[in-house]
C-alpha cells in the first residue's frame, strides 16, 4: 500500500457519525474513498458543496460536480449546492467539525505552514487560512519527511505560517501524533514494523510517548 493511501485510510477512521468534514486539496481528498459505510458524515467542499461523495469513476463524471481541487466527485443523498461565499460562511461560522489538510511543516505548538516555499511561485493561501481557524478540529495529512529526507514535523516552523496553534492531530505514513496544547507532541500510534526510535529519528521535534502507544490500523 502506498503512503498516501495508507494515510488517507487511517484518517478516515477519525471521522464519526454526524461530522461535517472539509477535505483539503491533494491527499486529503482521498479520505472520501475510505469512509466506512456505517459512518455517516457530510463532506464539504469550499467551492460550494455539502454532501461530497467518493471520487467519480469513469462514466460518473459531471462537468458541474467537482471539488475545490477540480476533481470530479460524486454526491450523496441530501447534497446541497451553494456559492462559495455561503460556503465560507459555514467555515467561518464554526460549522465544520473537522478539516483535513496537507502541510509543508508543523511544529510542536501546532503551528502550520502549508501554502508556500519562499522563492517558488504559488497561487496563494486559498481557503486554508479560514479552515484552520474555523474548523473545530484540524487533522494534518502529510508524509513524515520531505523529498530531501528532512523532517516536516519540526521544533519551530521555518516556512511562512498559515496559522498558529491550530493543528490537533498529525497522520503520516509512520505515525499518528496528537498536538496537546502546552504539552507538545504525543506519539500515540506507530506504523507496523517501525519502532519509536525510527519515528523519533525522522522527527525534529521531541516526541512524548503515550502510555497507550499502539500500532496503526487501517
């Protein structure tokens, strides 16, 4: 199983009945494909959909049914469509229970950098700045290290921030880590075949080991 699929499957287990959930562009959108059938959530896309379903397959694609990343999606029974201004009223009004976003860096205080690397051309921060402060819980879907092998979970973010003190759970291909305010990063799950030392060696920030540490399941 590839890293991105493993991460998406694990995050899907975090969702509970009745949650209103926003899935950010990229890897987070994959979560929609792995939500258990007995868990009823409403997925929200900031371009104006409440009731997003799994990715549309061949023959299901409709030109007017896409998510915020431009991907063709399906819809579920009871789906609502509206303009983006109303969509952001939902987000800013605190009506989103969980948002799942990617990140370039996150640190031990829950600060998140997910929109730019200095010197590289980027389209802008987009709706992430609203989502991370408007949602009740922020889950980060990210690979543990970057393409150069450097840790993405750091002591202090070096990249321009999206928001401060907002991340609450980090899910990578190596671990599940909770960000506990005024305490730090609590390692609560590790991937099969890895040790605590493996995870710590790939993490710049110091990890606090949960007494209930267990192996990740998807």
